[in-house]
C-alpha cells in the first residue's frame, strides 16, 4: 500500500463496553469540524464481507462452527474489507472510524477460547491479511465484566443478553484480559469506559485531534 493520506481509527472492547456510542460521537464530532469521515464495521463494510458477517452472526443452523473456520471467516471478511474499501479510503484524505479490527480476533478467538486455537497462528493469519493496513489508533473501551453485564441486561435486547449469558463469566474475563495484554503490543489507547459518556467522548476527541495534528493532516471538506 502506498503512503496513506487517510487516518484509520478503530474502536474495541468487550460487549457492553460502550464502544458503539463513542464511535458515533467521534464520527459526528469530526464531521461537524469539517473532516471527511467514513464509518465501517468488522466483519462487514463491503458486499462480500457483509455476507460473511451473516454466516458468522445470524446463520440458522444447529451445526457448530469449527473454531479455525471461524478465525478464517473473520479474516476473510477483514481481507475483503481492506481490499475493496479500506485501501481505497486510505489513499484519500478521509478519517475511517471503524467498529472492531484484528484485535477482536486475538481477544475473542485467541484468549476467549482459552488455547483452543494457537494464539501465534491467529497472529500469523491476521498479519498476512492486514499487511500494512494497520489502524493508526485503536481505542480500547475497558469496563468490568459486572458493568458490561449490567448494561447489556439494561438494554433489554434479549439476543444480546442471551448471547452474553451463554458464554459465561470466565469467557468474558479471558477476553477482557486478552485485550489488556495485547494492548501493550499495538497502538492502543485504553479508555476507562465506566465514566460519563461526555467525559469519555471529550478524551477520545482530544487524542484523535492530537493524532491528526501529528500527521499534518489536512483532510477537511472543501
């Protein structure tokens, strides 16, 4: 990939961490300041990647998906997103605000499955898929498992509640620990997600504007 003109920001965190709210606030704030913003999600954000997302998230079958199949599908969707959309956006003066990235695969499949799949193998696959399309910044929304559960139950979204409860506390603890361990290996800002929404949003915007200034970025709408 040629030298990028765009800026790629990803949000991460366990379910119930509040990342979706913060993604939307940041995108709206940057847009209101005149920056060109494109929102994306993983898996998804291209026609083929969205079809893979359906297989991963909403398939109606009793067949259990093999863990390695799952890792490969997440990465297939990721590669398609990079090839058909992200790589093009990074050649433009656009800020990409994305929901999730490769860090999810490390945390959920690498740590959450507790050794079922080799973490090193997952990292190799992710590395081959991502290439030079690494996020410029990853905001990791960190909350306790107790707080995440409280929020999900309060949302009254039965499918989310059932999914959260079905995996058990140990699984979610391992995923959170995985995120925190891997945060030190990449460009990750750990954000305390248990504070008021406006306080968190102000911190994220401040750090984003610092990144923009450090890159001498000029991608405002004409």
